């Protein structure tokens, strides 16, 4: 494979634009602050990445299928809230986690039902669920959830291995499995086909309702699991956990190359998008810029990322047309 073929292959990747932005940003931030690439700072930056990246992965997969989920931030708290309450009742941790994930699955199935059976746009259906799930988290906890058990051994999920937490390896494992699922299985192809053109996918015999239901469910389960990881890491939970994370997850998905119209996106891009947002927040802290500029930076990054990703795809199409002449 010659250099031009390699370049064309790279440009065809949904995460190509985000990857280029990541390299540029790391170089620029290293110049802005000598502390940016230090051991201690990278350790701090990577701590919340598994939770944010898992949320972004779920949102990205659902966006590939052509739908949105604005309720992931509320599922992020409702699922671990159920887990903590079940733990307080004396149930073993594995069963408590299972209970929390079942609740997350229920949220995803309700979102799918309202969207696909009742016919509401997923934006509206999940916006309603955002308030419902958040309210449920407050109600079932009575506003004051029980304290998280302090003597519980959680090294298997949030313990530290030198620079990294074990949760990073959970993220890597889940990311690899979902990448293989999307790229190497028929169902993964159906996800892209459904998001790319739902009518054409139906004509080819794809059960688009099943595809979207699975993606809604997966998105909610990943949000619930991400919330559990954060609760394990902090060893506490409050009803306000995950506030606003739905928009950050969508931002990470879009920055990572997911198309709003569906049919385009990748797990790798979602992780890169989460890293970019974490780096932006970190450099604002290191350079002592007013923290209120963070959302300004995120908004600017979204616009630039979409514009850059569109340009990269246009460039890839241009190379492809030249090759076909």
C-alpha cells in the first residue's frame, strides 16, 4: 500500500478529524503549560475518562443508528442510586450492580418504546426521560441516599495500576468488544445501515426497530455502568450526580466524528472526543483561566470539529472520485 492509499484509508475513518485535533491540541497545550504532560497531571486527567468515554460510546452508537438520548445523565445517577439502596438492604455487590443495570435497561427500553411505538422523536422522548429518571433518583433516595460502604474492596474496578485506574482497562475491554461488534458482525452493519437510510435498510430486510431498541438499551446500560464506576471511585452518591453530562456526552460524540444525521461514527472517535474535552478542562485549570470559559471552549470545539470532519470527509470523497476515474 503506497502513501496515497494509506492517506485515503486514514481519511475514511470517522475519527480522522478528531485524531488530528488531538495531536494538535496536545502539542499546543504542552507549549502553553509545561505541567500538561507530566506524570501527575496525566494521572489526574485520566481519572474521570472511563465514565465520560462510556457515556460517549453509548451516545455515539445510538447516533450511528439515527437516534439521540438526552437521558443518559439521569440514567448515570438512577442506576447507581438503585445499586446503593439495594446494597444498604444487605444484598451482595454483584446482585446490587445487576439490579442497577436492570433499571438502566428498563430506561432504555422505555425510550425505545416511546420513540418507535408511540412515534415521538427520540429528542422529545429522552428529554422527558431525563426529568423522569432524575426525579426517580431523588424520590427513591428520599433526597438523602445511604452512605456508600467504606470497607468494600473495589480494587477490581477502580483500583490503581501505576498511572492508570483499573476502570481504564474496563473501558478498553468494552471499547474493543463494541468495535468488533460494530465492524465485524452483521448486526453492526445493520446499525450503520439503519442510521444511514432507514427506508433502504427496511427494504433490505433489516429489522430497524430491533436495531434501534438494542442501541437504546445499550446506551442506557453503558450510562448506568459509567455512573457505578464514578460512585465506586468517589465512594459516595448524591441525586445531583451526572447533572449536565448528557450534553457533554453528545459533544464528545460529535467531536469524535459521529454524524448528527446517523450512519457515521466510531467507538474510537467517542473516546478521543472525551479525551479532548478532558484536556480542554485541564488546560483551563493549569493556565488559571476563568473556569466559566470551559463551556465557551466546548461550544467552539463542537463547531470546529463538525466543520473539520466535514472537510475531511469531502477530501476523502475527492480522492475516491479521482481514483475511480
